[in-house]
C-alpha cells in the first residue's frame, strides 16, 4: 500500500541518515492521511537496528515536520513495556515471530550469550510490543532495514519471521523494490 511504501522508505532513509529525503517522506505520509504516531513508530522501530543517535536525529526532523503541519507534540505514547515484564513480553513476541524452538534457545543461552539474550528479549519487549504498528508491518520494515544495512544472517531470520506472521513473499519483494533507489543494488 502507499502507507507501507512510506513506512519502509522512511525506515531505510533514517538508517542511512538521509534526513532531507526523510522529511519529504514524512510530508507525503501526512498527505496520505497517515497518523503522526504511526510515522513516529516507524522511527522508534529502527532504534535497535541503527542505534539511538540516528533515531534521535530522525525524530528531531520528524517533530519539526509535525509541528509545521500543526500537529501538537508530544504525540500519544505507544509503549506497553514495564520494567518487570519487558523481557517476558519480549520472549513471547519473539516466539510469535520466530517460533518456540528459537525462543527456547534464546532463553537457554549461557555465558556471554546470556547477556545478549537478555538484551534481545528486552528489545523485543520494548520495541516490538509497542502499539502503533502491527507485527506484520514491523517485520516488513525490519527486512528492509536489514537489507539496507547488509546484515545477511539477521535478514535471513527476519525473512522467515516475516513470512511466519503473514507477510507474503510478494510483499517483501515489492518492499525491496520500493527501497532499491534509496539503498542501491545489490
């Protein structure tokens, strides 16, 4: 859809730090009738993949566009995670996307991998459990982000996860085609 095109393109532009082009996409999304909170959630979703500094810069530009469009800030909150439940919520969301076996392997990680496992579960609890974007849209955005960043092992896992939550192969190919002018080929 036009909205999905805006979402995936906005994410890859944020990943690449292309803020002037990102502003154009934000304006297009608002003209399409997209909610500012949805556009913001696309940027929040990018944080585990591109880091907080790029997301903070992207949010600064987004807030500027929202203010110029007459949208009152701050936007409504979409977070659902609480400190005491974020890891378990993250493991549950991980299982929804990737299945029980990979999630059990994540839960049973030992040594240094246990630290990464805890971080990953917390991230899924903090980011993937937020309102404002469906899990299907989050996975579609993720496969485009990972393609833009060249993260092949994670991309393979998220392709399987995206299809597991109902994103069709055709939709993924269309999303990548949408992103090609922005991320290049191959």
